[in-house]
C-alpha cells in the first residue's frame, strides 16, 4: 500500500491521476478537504471539496492542508458506474497519509466514499 508521510500544519500539492481505461473514479481522503486548483495542467478557479470525481486519463491538482489530529488517514478511490445492470469492479483502492509523529500501531481512518452510482458528485 502506498504510504505518504506529511507534516501537520503544512500544505501539499497533490496531482491525482486516473490511470484507469474505462471508469471515472471518486477520490477522497478521510477527514480532509482539498482545494482543486487545476485540471489536466490547466488552472481553474479554486474550489474546496471533500471528494474529487476524475475521468479516465485525467489529472487533477489539489492543495491539501494537513490540519487534522496526528494520525493515519486513508486516501481511497473507487469507480463511478451509472449504467444499470452492467458488471464493474466495485472495490476501493487505498493509500495512507501518515502524519509525522503518529504512532505506528494507529488504525487508519477510512473515508466514506459516495455511492458508486451517485451522479451528483463533481461530474
């Protein structure tokens, strides 16, 4: 699993890339908000969100301020699927953000991802 170590109080630029061929994805970090600043290397009017919807092959640049209590927080993504009755991979992929100083035995918090067929999230 991918592990990203961060220092509490700092702001980081993350480039989220959807390398999937056929699914849009929802991406979320437990207990954190992100400021979206660019899509596909083109700046946009910044906006704050707690979930990013990203199309296949797309990149999204977000600013993440590490402002929660010291701990471990999952980053998670899963497919968006609007077609009824078609099979798709409904599993989530995860990485983890670890705040500097977090105890190694801490259980990471999992974000609550939108429903796989929610058409109202960032589309």
